[in-house]
């Protein structure tokens, strides 16, 4: 991964091998032509939309840690080179296929795609775009799919979080962490302990709704949690760090507590001590949000519909940390890898 981040790329015009020539202008896109190397920004030829597909004029694209893993060959899914990364976007419908009935040209939408979203245009299945209300700015809309979709499924579908329960969230100042705080506090009426690696990030998490915060770089997470809530522990833990932080969060669970593993931003994958699960009747579970798109689409779609509903009701407030231009995509990756990011990092395509 070091090679991907060691310097600025030399941008060049690049035409996708095998791209189909079709009507319309060329469009700009970030392209990964070699793993663990800087992305290039060049021009691609648009291809025709299939009957069930839509073409979206992308305004904003989310930048996720998963995108970095994909471009380094370390993600669960490995697209063929060359490819354009990007898993989520907001924008307007440019064109619809002959069988599309859910949206029309000009509709404002959010959407998800397997890849291809870090571009001025993105083609995806009509099932994976959702119309958004006029009062939802496209900037904020782009924060909803991955982060709020993940937060809602982790808290509601997997952990079955109840009102009044205490939720511990690690990497709390990151995009998904802040979304978990937002949903847990303002939708589910739970109490939140935010865990982060600096006082500045802890302060942001508190400002965004957490009742307590713990800087895990300053001592034992388990002991800090014990001081806050007593020996009983927390009901739910949402972990995105892994390693020792995961183990400390696991040991901080109360009787019949639930821990949901979302990722391993710390780089280490811990082994679960099965005796701890037995002694407290604890449940340890994982959440790979994107997999629901293929395994259980109704659940996947519900997470996005819920996010839009919660926004419409004024119950959530998405937080954008930093916006980069498309040409600055490598800087955006570096910003995340160096753990400088708080909140959602976006690319602006306009």
C-alpha cells in the first residue's frame, strides 16, 4: 500500500481498454490500472445502458476505506484491472434503459455500485438507486449509502439495539462511527460511549451526540468503560478497529451483550476468545453491508429507505468532514490512510 500513497500521481489521459464507444461526450474518471499504485484521472468513453440500467450524472462520490483496499488488492472482492473505484454516489439521472420504471431522467438520486462511482458518469442497475427529496442537498445525500446503511443494519438488524441501552462505538469520529452515534442517539434513544484515538476526535464525537468518550491511546479501554458504566458493561459494541481494541470492547460487554464487527481499520484481526462468549452469554457477529445487496436485497434496500426516512423526519444529521476534487483522489486516499479524516470524505465531480 505504501506505493499507492508515497507521492502524487502523474495524471494522464487514459481510455479504458474495451470500452464501448457510444453517443455522448467522454467523461472523466479515476482509474486504477495497477494495484498499489496511484490512481490516474483520464477520459473514458461511455457505453450504452442496458434495459434495466440507468446512467447517473455523478455530483459527489464517497471515499471509503474499502475503496483503498480494493485498489491495493486487499478487499474481499477483486475487480479486473483496469477499473474505476467508488461504491456510492449522489447525482441526477441522465438516461434510463428501456425497462426502467423506478426513476426517470432528471431525478435526484443516491446510489450504490459495485465499482465505477469515482467518475462524472456512472451506470448501475435501477434497483440500486433511490430518489431523494428536494430538501436533501446532494452533498449530504452522498454520505448516506455506505455509512448510514452500515450503521442502521449494525444497530437495528444485527444488534437489535433497544431504547435505553448503552452502545460502545470504536473509530467513533470516522464516517461510519459518527453515523452510528447519530442513529443510536437520535433514532434509537440509546446512550453512546464514543471511542477514538485522540482527544480532538473524542470531542467531535461528543459534539455529534455521544454521551461519553474514551481516548483508547491513553490507557485501558475496558477500565475506562468500567469507570463510566460500572462493572455491568455495555449492551452493544460496534467495532471498526479490530485487534486489541476489539478484544477490549468484547471484554466491556454486559450480560447478553452483542458486538458487531464492521472492519479492521487498525490492520489486525483478533481471534475471539470463545470462553468470554460463554461466560456472559455474549453474541459476536459480523456485518458486511454490501453483501446484503446480493444475499438479501430487501434488507439492504430497507437500510437506505430508513436512512432517507430518518433524514426526512429530521432525526439524523450527516456530517461531511472534507471534500476533494476528482483530481485530488490520491490525496483523499492519503487523508484517510493517515487517520486525518473525521466524518465523511467525499469527491466532488463538479
